[in-house]
């Protein structure tokens, strides 16, 4: 199989990566590519290692990693054209690689029309597979794919109701991350969280409620993108987002479909919002926030934390689906997580991870873990063993091969 993984990374991560590696901005494509793969943001870098070890040829295209994409275009004599230089370079890379399978992540940035045109321009493509990690997607775009990987059973059923060939496909851990971790620092003695606090439509309500209960009672370190945003900046940004939300409402009332709205520049993202945007930073949590961590620094923090806590967003329903479950345990951290209905099918509660059902129970268990280092280390070691045994991307390769075989009616060599 010749697999091309097509994705975009969070703009905040992209900025952070090149701030940490300023020398790479003018480096060759090969040097930038190797560094981006090692840094292992989300699924980036995971497919090259796991699929490569299984004998497949893999290229990963990070379409919005601008310095890296400019380097590739320069080295291959490609002059970006059209309204989206980002997509024109990505298409040139796909045409040069001639994949038979394209796996598309971050579906909000690749339209159905673009995917259909890609099939015509790259006839070697036999199968396009989408990845869905949240419910906010343009179904028409996903229908342009031959299969869709969904990180939860609820999303899988939702996509099937929309006529998509969907498959439940759990997140996993990129075991190559362990090769790039430095020596683990001394445990911080704190409860650590790395992630977002999205507000509105119930997105991370449970997460906010948990940390409102924890702060001031146990040492807490919150690494979040909301860190450093002043009250004035938060106000200005929130008012701007509310204006976009109102504009979408006016256009929808005028008869413009949600699908068409999502494709509009500037305001398209606002069409996915289900409620009026709130201020981005919880005032009570602001004093406990630290700079967001991405890639290698995040894995180092998870490995060094005394306890890593995770709370699913509302979109996950009652399923244990977050990638952070596998990242935290994979690097050897002790994970304290919410008690989802299927958690026991993923990890053994109280043996491989520690679970809680309420903020009060989370506080009690966090205090116990901080006070019992030996038990905490045993749980962390057991969780890491389980992840490395069952939840790595290498463990997902066979399922991915089956998905592509079903999509094309036979195995792709």
C-alpha cells in the first residue's frame, strides 16, 4: 500500500513548533519533515512508523505547515497557484507520491469538490478514507470518501445514518514517542492537565466543574491555550466571534444552508457553533493556567507529572475515546480519568488507571495518589504496559488494512 496521510495541525501548535525550532524555518523539506514527525502532534508521525513497519510506503502531508510546504514547493519547482496555495502544494505532493490510499484528517479543511477533483487528477488513488474525531463535520465532504474512521461508536452510528461507510476506530499511542523522550524529570508533585477549555454548548463543562473543585485543594498545573489571554483580549475576541455567529444566523434565516455556510471564508467556522460564544477563559481557573504544551514538551510533561487528569468533553458522550488516555499512559504517567461507561474495556480501573465519577471523588482520589507514591507508580507502570500491548498505532494497522480492503473490494498490496 502507498498511503498518504493528509492533515492540518492546530495553528497554535504550528507557531509553537517553529518558535521552538527557529532554525528549521529555512531548512530543507527533509529536515523539517523529520523534525515534525518526531514531534508527533496528534496522529502526525504515527502512520509513518506503524505502517512503515508493516511494509507500506507512507508520506504524511501537513498542509498548513507553511515553512515545510514552501520548502517542498521550492525544491520541486512548484509554484503555488489558485485561491488556496496551501491546497495546490498538497495536491502537487499527492500527484508526485501517487498513493493508492489517502487518509484525510481534519475534514473541515478539505471540501468534497476538492476531493473529487483529486481523484480525477491522481488516477492511482483507489480509496479515500476520512477520519472523524468530533461531530462537527460537513457530511457532504465525508460522503465524498470511500470510508470513514470514527473514534467513538456514537459517531460511527451517526455517520451510518448519513449514508457513510463508517468504522469504529480508536485513537492510539505512537510508540516512537518513547525514543525521543529525554530523561523523565522529577515528579512535579501536582495534578497536571494538558488540553483545552472550550466553553459553550456544553463542550467542556464537566472539565471546568472538576477543576473548579480541585483548585485550592490540591496542587494543580493547567497547561491550556487560554493561558495569557488578557481580559481585554478575551472580551474583544469574544465580541468578534459573537458577530460571526450572528452573521451566520442572518444568512441561515435568509435561506443559506448550513453546508453552504461552512464553506464560506472567515465565517464558515462559526456555522459549526451551536450556541452563542462565551468568554474563553474561566476567571476562577485563570490563576492556575500555564502556557499550552504541544508535541514533545507535552509528552515530557505527561511523563513527569505526579498525576495526569483527563475529563472528556460532552461530544464524547459516555465513551472513553480521548487520545490523551493513550498519550498519558503510553509515556508512563499515572492517569486519573472520568469513569466512562466503556472504560473497563480499554483499561482496568484502579489497576491501570484511576477513575472517578464526580468532582468530589476525583479530589479524594487525587489526594490519595499524591500521598502514595509507590501505588501511584505501580498504576502508571501497569497502564503503560496495557497501552504498549494493545493501544499503539501498530495495533491499529490490521484494522486499517481491513477498512481499505472493504472499501475497494480487495486487499491493497
